[in-house]
């Protein structure tokens, strides 16, 4: 049963909260809680979230949110619903696009602006040594742990490991994480979040404020979220070393057919199902989609 507020882990919910002009204030406030003082953002603009490859042999990336501040610093903000293969590799690959797009024709001194990738994860890493780290701030350091390069940063937030309750919140970033973690289950604004920035967030997230078409889009996005969580979480169970079970493949195919029927791009379907292009094209033909 749908509650009062949207699920921020859905594509629709995440972009409604952070990826629209009307919600830019929320994104600014959230990002500034995660960024160091010298990279605080005063204003930003959204960039095309779909980044095309430089050559035919390279892959394409589709970001959830891609933005740039007035100084030219780039920020990728990703919401990852469930475990995917080679997650760290994927994160590094994504970071190459905002780096390469800074290249200038002709004479260029290779000076780059900083790039940040912020990943909000609705899962916990497989690596046991990382299980206790809710937040990881990653940058390039040398063998002595000294900072080597200050223009490429990764920030990973493993949301299942954030377990603070309302009385334990002791910072603004804690409030943001509590807001995201529990938004779908709130039926009113908690006292500790009763301040302007979160009041605006609750207003944007209230389902009653959505237009009929938006509500339908949200319902489809919510269905995709449940399907992806069911399939991807199951496929990465401990000890599983061989392929997907037949039932899981059928579930993924059902998701792919829903997305095809809705006109979703092939790259997005690949991202959520991990199927090959050929597999998806075969489903499309077999089901007249």
C-alpha cells in the first residue's frame, strides 16, 4: 500500500527530490554536507545525464544526476538500488566521462577541474572488510597515505549500515541520511526534521502533490524498484557462484518487458537486468514490443 511520501530509492523519487530545477536547493544542501570546505557549492547547473562514448568501442554511461558548479567542478550523483557486478569498476568508468569531456581542442595544458562521484547504495558491499564502513571517502593517496591528487573523489554511502534513530542524529548530514532512509515510511514531519530545507523536501515528496501522470510514472518506477531489488539482491546471495535460477531469469525478463513496453532505452534495461543487448532484442521481437 502506498504511503504519504514517495520512495527516494526509485528513479522517479530520486530525480524528483534532487534532479529538477525546483528541487536544486535540496541537491545543493545535500552535496555540501558531503563535500570539503574548499569545494562547497554556491550554485550549480544540470548537465546531460547521458554520456556518449568517444569511440564506437567504448561503452555509454547513463547517470542519475550529473551537474556542474559555477567553477566547472563536476558532480555525478548515483542511486544504486541493488548489488551489481563490478560496482567499483563501474564507478571508476563513470568518472572518466566528466574527465574526458574537459579536453580542449588544439593546444591544452591538461588542467582539470575536480570530479566527484557520490553513490548512495541501497546495499552493502560484498567485501567483508568494508561491512562496518557506512561511509567511504576515497581519493588518490601514495604509499604513506598522503594525498597525491585532489581532483578525483568517490563517496560511497552504504545506506543499510546507517541505523541512527531520531534521538541519535547529531549533524545536518545525519538528518539528511535519516530523511532518505525513512522518507517512504513517515506519515508526518518528525520534529528534528522540521526545518525549511526538509520541509521543502517533504513537500516535494508528498504523493498528494503529484499530478495524475506523475503518480502513474511513480507507480511504474516503484514496480521497477521492487523487481530490481528482488532479482538483484537474490542473485548476489552469499555462496552463489553460478548463474541465475530459472525463476530469477523469468523475473528479470518480466521487468525487461515492462520497461520495453514503456519505451525505456535499451541501455537502461541493460543497467537494471544485466541482460545482453541480444537477449533484450529477442524479448522485444518475441513479444511484439
